[in-house]
C-alpha cells in the first residue's frame, strides 16, 4: 500500500505556489520467488517510481516494501546494502549505467569489489570473465570501454554485472526500449535463458506489450500511480477487464493468428500526475464512464488471480469480475 507524492515548485513560486506530483497512489502487489511480474502502462504512470521504491532507493510517504520477509530500509545502511546485493537493477540506458573510464571486465567485477572483499582479486576477475561468457560477450572484449561496444553489448555488460552476486530479484526498467528492434529479441532471450538457469524473480517494467507478452508470468497494469488490472498475460491480453487495459491492448499490434480487435481511441488529455481527476482517475478518458465514476474511487477487487479497479467490472454484491462493456 505504497504512496509517494512529491512537492513541486511551480514557476510562479515567487508567490510560494506549489503543486504535488502524485507519482504512486496506494500500490500493492506481490512477486513470487522466480516469477516475472510485468508492470505496464504509459510513461508517467508511476512504473519507474514503483521500481525505485521496491529497491529502497526512494522512501514512500506511507506503506511498506518487504523483501524475503524483511522490511526494505531506505537509510542506505548495512541492512540496506545487504538486501541490495540480493536485488539488482537493469536500466533503460546501459551507457548511463556504466563508467565510461573503466574497462568492462572491471565493471563486471565491481559487485565483488564492494560485497566480497574476502575474495582474492584474481578470483574476482576470473568470475567476471565467466559472467562475460554467460551473457555472450567475447573474452577479447574484456578490456573494451563502454563506448567501444554496441548498445546491445553494453546491456549485456549491465546484465552480467547485475547477476554477479546471484540476486534473487532483478528489477528491469524498460531494459530493451533503447535498443534497435533487431537487438531487442536477443537481449530478451538472454534474460529469459539466464532466468531459467539462475531462477531470479523479475519486476519487469515496459510500455511495450509485445515485450511483456514474451517475458511475463503475470501482468499488472498501472494508470496514474495505481494498479488498475492484474492477471496472467493471456487473460489480460485476450480478455482485458478494465476499459484502460482494453484500450491499451486494442492499440497494440496483435500476434499472428489472432483476430484484430477494433482499436479503441482514447480522447481527453494524457494522464497528468500533478492533476489527478476525482473518482476514477481514468474517467475523463474512459469511453464507458458512468456518472458515479467522477465521484467514487473504484477499489481494486481481486478474484481468482485476477484483479481490476473499475465500477463496471465488479458484479453487484459478489466478488466475481466481468469485463467492462467496451465500445469497440
Ligand atoms: Fe471507466 Fe468508470 Fe470503470 Fe473508471 S470506473 S474505468 S471511469 S467505467
Ligand atoms: Mg520510466
């Protein structure tokens, strides 16, 4: 039940005006050992902030993150460092995540330098070389600097470094969206292989439903800092419950062999976390909104592994969920 709001200073700040960016508004989810949970949604929906909260890189206003049964501290003390060795992150921009002045082998060995000071230097480098091989980099690339590699190779370096300490959670924030489409599949396949070999769980953040379909065991859809739908990928993509998910899915290219849905075009302003609509935050853009939607906040109702937050999805009186009627 995590909430994170930031105070913003507006240009009119001369008069002490301020505004609040409501990045995350009561998000709850769990991630099982070895599972891949995809967080999907438009940019600005709070996916990346949720990821940083999960890792204890940001402190929530309220709510709690637990990892392997332990509350994740945000003080960057010894307990945080211990947990952070077990939870690693892969970013969208591998160049920004790497040190431009250091050969890649040394960067892959860095987690050992920080967390395994007991390990002899030669062994650290040997292990880093093994990690390089495991992500498909060549031994002769060990002395290369990041700028000498392609984008896909750089992301392989980041992945190798993230896996050095054998983490049980990998948070992947748009890990392939900065890469050429032809390279994306290679990096996704690599992540998939490594997961099968080492068994890490992943919080996989993406706006690209194609990528999510390939990677996710479970999907959570976010809109304006809330989870609005959750379920297995085949359920969420083939039988979306929430009107927002219905629109997202209708706008994505359908895989071969499925019938093309009519595209649902959303009108209204793009979501703005500084100015969240009343009631259901999606109501100004929702094609099937009813009068109550601007007043009452729909709760996320869970039933049989699925969840949705929409007044039209709950059946009256019961917990069963049915898709909102869509206009397509
Ligand atoms: Fe649309 Fe209302 Fe459902 Fe929100 S609660 S998604 S506005 S129908
Ligand atoms: Mg982001």
